[in-house]
C-alpha cells in the first residue's frame, strides 16, 4: 500500500447570506482532523493497488452567485483568516449553476456539498471521510455517497446548541445540504441541470440520475450541520409565498424530466396531496 492524502473539496454556493456565511466559514476553518491512518480507499481506481490515506486535507470552494450584500468585498478584506477558502463569482444564475462551477474549480476527488447557511461541527469533515472509507470497505465498491445530519435552528448566536428534533428527519435520497460524493459520479450523471434557476428541486433531480447509476446512500449522523434560518415573523410571508411559487415552477420542470410516480410524490403532485 502507498500512503496518500485524501483531499476534500467543500463546495458552497452563496447568495446574499453574508452574516451566516461568516459563521459557516469559521466553522470550516476550525475542523479537527485526525492525522493518523483513516483506512484504505481506492477512489475508484479498481485496477490499481489500494491506498491508505494517512493525511486528510481540504479546501473550501465558495461560489458567489451574484450577491449584492458585499460578500466578495468582505472575503477580499478577510482572506487571511480563511486560508482554506478559494472564492469564485458568477452572475446570478441559481445554485445549480453555482455548484457546477464549484465542481469545475475544485481540486478534490471527493466533493462535499453544503449550503452557506449551514454551520458544521468540528469533526464534520473527518466524519464524512471515515464514513466514505468504511462504507467502501464494507461494500467492496465505491458506488456510494454519504449524507450527514441537518439540524434546523433559528439560534443565530449559538446555532450548534440546537438539539436534534423529529422534524429534522429527512427521507431524501440526495440533498445538497450535507452530502459527500466522488466527483466522478457527479460528472457521469451530468452535474446539476442549470435550467433550475429558481428555488427548489435541483438537488433531488440530480439524485434521480445518481440513483439510476446505482449509487448507495450511506447515512452519516456523525457529520452534523446546523441549518440556520431566521425566526418566523409576519414580514416573511410575501417571501415565503414567492418561494413556494418558485418551487412549484421548478417542480413542473422536475416532473417533465422524470414523469414518474416517485417524482409526483416528491413534489406533492398526487390526488392525495390535492385532497389534503
């Protein structure tokens, strides 16, 4: 066996979320990485000797999706505080296009997707790496990805103090709030469909194509991220209505691409949902 560095690329799209983005990036800089062997991994090189990564390293690929809140200026002014962060910018085109750009610019063979309003724990990256390697050893192949816990919170000052709640459970197969996957599977599936420019469904739609490739979902509850959102107030109602309209439009696109009963259930497009 040869020793190598397992390099992770955390891809984060962001749009006008500077206050919580700061906490997101600080948490990623404060990762606790175990510098001993983390097991054997072949990264899909089925005809090559298996390798034993002993050093885990990472980068944060931040893609600004046309923010108007000074995100890029703040990054430029504080770049020395975030040595792992590499930032890129695009005109506002939605998270699908932003994630595709992030994958293109990423250096790692393993891509971890999170959102810019997610604050992770200090063992987040180590937990994903361990779960990927252990699952590959157990299954005898690398046709898999890991999916961590996402705990919703409106506690801005201390988001990681929020306990896990039954409402935090997700039955999604592939969602980009907290997922680690080999870059090669994203490329084989065709990346995100950039026609999803409004809110919703672009990650689940990619998940349909990944499932068709036979990838296995591996739950990784040790990789915890706290998804911050502001506490409810009446002035949010117009934005919430607009977001649901956007999600409905993207749901139509989702179903046109994959006119199956499974997708109808996802987007709540059944007679039962209409009755409810």
